[in-house]
C-alpha cells in the first residue's frame, strides 16, 4: 500500500502517522475523501494492524493475544466502542482547537475509563538507573482501552494546547512539536507542497511582471 513517493514514517501499514501523538492519528482512521468518509477500521484485523502500527501494542504477547481473539465477540465490542469513542474524541479536539474545553461528559467518560482500565507501571534498572515504565500486559480485548484512555488523558491535560491544531490543507489534526511552534501542515509531502505550489501559481497569476504565454 505504501507509495514510493511517501516519506517513510508518515504511512505505516496503510495508516497515516503524522500527528506526533498516536491518539490524534486515531482520528485519521476515518478520513473524509471526495466520495465521503472512509472507515479504515472496518474490522478487527484492521484494528489490530493499526494498534501495532501506532505502537500502542508492542509486546509479542499482546500481539498474540490480539491474534488469538480476532474473532471473539469481545474484540468486536472493543472495535465498536473504539470507533464511537474516536468521534467523541474528535469533537473534544475540535473544541480545544476552537479555544474551548472538551465537554464535561467527555471528561467524565475519560475519568471512568481511567478508573476501569488503569495503566500500571513498574520500576526496572536501565544502565545503572531506575526507570519507571508503563506495564501493559493485556489479558483480554477490553484491556486495549488502557493505552487509549492513558493517551487521551495525556492529550487533554497537555499544557501547550495551542500546539494542537488542524492542518490548513486537510482535516488531519496534529500536535506541533517543532521548535518554533509554527507548523501549519499535516505533512510537507501531503499538504505543504500543495500549498506552496498554489501560492506560487497565485503570485504568478497576480504579478504583472510575469509574462503571459
Ligand atoms: Zn494536510
């Protein structure tokens, strides 16, 4: 699926990752194209690919759990819940970008999720230091909510909310981690160049110095 002209890292296994926050990239799994919205998570197999591509599921054990439960009702329920949650998250992100805050209902939903699916952590030694790291050891499909709610909570409490924005050329949301904080596009490859060409053509059209052919 990956086109050779696409920058490595922007597309992984057919999914777009440009947001610097996988939870924001989740919003791009339902892009609105010319023919209307397209669901990129139509089944559990696609969901499994996205969870691995996003890095939300990393360990071999977690991957094999997902594979073993692909056809289970629990996995189907998780997928159904997640695609509905994705749209409520989209609404929360749009509200933040509009200078407001997410609805109280959404905050309550995330709080319930954090209580029901808490992220455990553990200490271990690394190069002579003690580090504290997430301990994510899913036993059932519903445990996949753990990284979803954790990442959502981290996004919502983000202090630099002005860095959360929508691409000027499309509907992709991203978190601007650039030093200057002046990123405007989801990606230079996808929208940046398109805008530069359009601006160049406009200048050419409007400029009286440009000879007409
Ligand atoms: Zn864009």
